[in-house]
């Protein structure tokens, strides 16, 4: 069915494309001996994901086999083996539209874990979209209702294309620190929480730069609507992130109420309980902004593998791993902890 959907879509956007096709010409499938609708995978590479390519030289990813199998006519045996160079020649798009219901809304997928994704409505007009990206409609892939229903839906719309994740820059090797803001099922979103927490994380990122001369990259925030009406930190995390995604340190907050089993605190909750880990806490409007930043700096230190200083060691330095968050930002790391941090890929990335 996907080919039929694709044809319907092409017919509906053909006029738009003809008018606005002034952008830089991308490669087209025929440059590589491929045709629209071809399935391809760089089978010999470290990224053997399966993609489908469209006429305009954009490709979409199938996040996992479940999604691939929503399209009965797509056969694993038809996946063409390509080189990673060919794969990378086509930009990856995460823009989708449910063509089975002919929904005019375009959604952008945010990949939240190795094989999980969340849809954000791209809540701007077609004219605005084309003004911001003349190739916008060429990047929209038709999906069916089964795939559309599979994704979690974010309550946060994208209101400018700059918010749409750019998968051409994302690699599985990218090391980031990402914020997750969790809400209970049916909980009203607090419009103050996300910006306040993002501000805090950016300040902490800058504070790390002051200590180390380099700092970590902050990835996009995940807004997560938990399926339950009561908090459980581990379950909430499991629902939205892959515990083995060890290139990301997740900073996990719920809003308004304390987590079950803990308040502010660190949790090293990676694959096999090894570092890197997750940092969790809760946020409310009365949160102390300095305490929040000091606490976050400390708990991120744990997530990066630091412990508390041994009494008598490093006592002369007001150090963030020794407590005393109220001193933030006028505190640092014990001198021995600095090379430990600098050796981590979060701080050595170009
Ligand atoms: Zn601690």
C-alpha cells in the first residue's frame, strides 16, 4: 500500500513542488541505480537500518521490524544492500503524514531511544513551512494508520522547522545529555517546567565548561506522558528510553510531585547498572534555582562516574561532589576528578 500512498501524496503536492522547487538539488535515486520506493540498507556497516527512498532523494528510516511489518507488501528479501556512502547521500527525513486517513497534518518523529519514537505535530501553515524550507513537502513520507498509531504522541507541537530533529547530523555515536520531563497520565502540562529545566541544564553545561575547558552537548528535550496515574521512576524511564542507550545521560524530571521511592537523587541506571546513568528529580514552581543547578551539577557528576570525595581528601576545595550545593556556582571538582571527566566521550567529542 505504501506505493499507492506515495502516489496519492505526490499528486497532492506536485503543484507545490513545481512552484517551490528552487532549493539546492539533492541527489536522486537514479544517481545510484535506485528507484523511488526502493528499500535499502548498508548491510555491512555499523548502521544496518532499513530505509526507503523517495523520488526526491530523501529517505525515511524504519525504526524497528514492527514498523516495517505494518507494510505487508514490503519484503525483507527486497532490501537492497548498499554502501554506507550511498546511504549517506540521501538525507534522512522524519516527517510523516497519515495518508491512509488522508490527514493533512504533518508530524515529525523524535527518536527517543534506539527503536522508539514520538510524533510532534508540525503546527505551522504550508506557506510558512515552504518559506522556512523550500524542500519541506519533498521530505514528507506517507505512513499508514498502523504505523501512525504505534508512535507515542507528544503534547508539544513544533511551531518552527528549527525544532524538527535533523537526522543527517545524528549518529548513534553522538554523546549527549538529554532532559526528560515526565507527566502522569492526564496530568496538565506545566508550561513553566520545560523552559526552567532547560535553562538550568544549559547553565550547568556552561558551569562544566568553566571547570573543564570543554563541556557536554545538550540534546533535545523529551516530553513524556507516562501511561500511569502514579509515579514510578524506573517504569517511567523504561517507557521512554532504552536502558542500554549508553551514549546518552538522561536527566529525568517529573513535575509537581515527588517520585515514588525518592526525591532529589541520583540513579545510575544504565544498561547492566553501569555508568553512564540517569539523573532524576522533581520540579515544582517553588524550586530553588541555585539549589537546582548545584544539585544537577552534582548528580551529573555521579552519572559521569564520580563518587563522593573520601573525608580528608580534597577538603580544601569547595567541591561539588562533596555536597554543599548552595555554594554553586562557586565550587569545582577535586583536581583528580578533572582528568577522569575529560577522558569521557561526552567531553572529548569534536
Ligand atoms: Zn551524591
